[in-house]
C-alpha cells in the first residue's frame, strides 16, 4: 500500500489587523507595531472625566504641543511588555550578582568613614528624587496622547522605582542592613538646606499640568543634570580615593540613563521638528527647567566636589546643551 502525503498552503485573507494595514499596508506587523499603534480609543468615549469636565478622557489639548500624528513619537528601542520585561530581567540578574559580590566582600563597609558618610549624603536622598521622577512619568502616562508615548512612559515609571530600590540597597550595603542610611537619607531630603532646592523643583513638577512640559523637564533637563553630576562627576571623586567599588554599583544607573535617553531624544526631536511653534515652545521649557535644576544642584555640587564643583557643573551643562542642540532645540 502506498501512502501519499500532500501539503497545502493556506493563504491568509489578510496579514495583519485592519488598523495596522491602514497605516503600514497589508503585511505582517511587528509585535511593537501591534502593541503601540492606534490602540488608544479616539471615539465613543462614553463620558467626560469627572476631574476635567471640559476635556475628554483622551484629549490632545492637555499639552500645548501639537502633532499631526501622535504615533510619530515612537520608541526607537521598540519596547513592548514582553521585550521590556525580558530585557530588565536579564539586567536585574547581572545587577544582583554585582550587589551580592559587594556585600560578601564588604566593599562599601570597609571604606573610610568619611567616604561612607559622603556616599550616604550624596546618593541615598536620590531615592526620593527617583520617586518624584516616577510620579512625573505617571503624569505623562496618564494624560499623554497616543499609546506610543504613554506605554513608554509607564515603563519608565517602573524603572524609576527600580532606581530608587537600587539606591536603597547601596545605602544598606554601607550600614550593614540596619536601615540607618535610609532614615538619614529621608531626613536629608526633607530637612537639609542643601537638598531643598532640588526637592522644591521635584515638587514643582507635581503641579505642572502640561504633560509634555513634564516630560521635557524631568527626562531631559533634570535627569540630564542629576545623572552625570552624581554618577559620573561625584563617582570620579570617590574613585580617586577608594577605587571602583562604588562605580561598579552605579554603572547600571548610567547605562539605564543612556538607554532611556534614546527614547527621550527621539520623542523630543520628532516633536520639535513637527513645527516651528513646537520647537520654540519645547526650547523655552528646556531652558527654563535646565536653569532651575542647575541652580538647585549647585549647593550640592559645591558641598560634594569642593573646588572642582564649578568645572564639573559647567561640564555637565555643556554636555546637556550640546545634546539639546542635536535635538533641534535652541539653548
């Protein structure tokens, strides 16, 4: 008996969802396209939000920035839930190994007392800065328009809580898991005069209504000063005296900042290129918040870096201005 096996190919009626076919053509879509594009409802919203009766639940008017297509603000990393969580899980595994290594060998606890005190003063209060950044990006995710921008922002909110936890673990490595450094960090953030300028700007963002302004202020202006100043300039000062123990633990913070900057830069560059009005408005926001943040961290830089403070802050601001210029902003 002969057995004949045949295969039949079934051609799909269509290759993707209708809303993606209208945008990209009838061809297989990527996972990012399926998740990010045209997912947000635009009609039949049923009711107006009680907290904003003059607006809609999803409303373009919540920012002064205007876009013909809000989905032009795509994430160059093409993160969606699956790729984002996979990436962060691998990074967290590597970070946990670094932290375990530092704890077993007491790399931070064996530092001279004055250096331990300096690290606690400089880094542990930034837990609260990260919580503020979480809140700011929650605002972007809540009131932004278009899934492309809101899903990226909500991923950043989770990242910022992770940064706060990482800084907490650095504090615990110094105090032997007693928690004293965390209590001190909160007291510094709440009461120390040197920290009140930065705290005031973080809290000012809580009452800034325009979500795109919050995105520019937090993720470009504030982070563009805080991250290089504390995790590069201050870290260099510690490394010059004690080696790279701290650098090994702050390296992830810098790598995360560089990765997230790709999304921030792409978003702002695209919005600024949309129209001269957008460019002028975003440039104005950037200059305003850059100056406010620079004034806020100046007392801290002088306390932490001494005679090198002015040069270090000037370097950070020059790098930030060069970055903003590449995005099409006027600085």
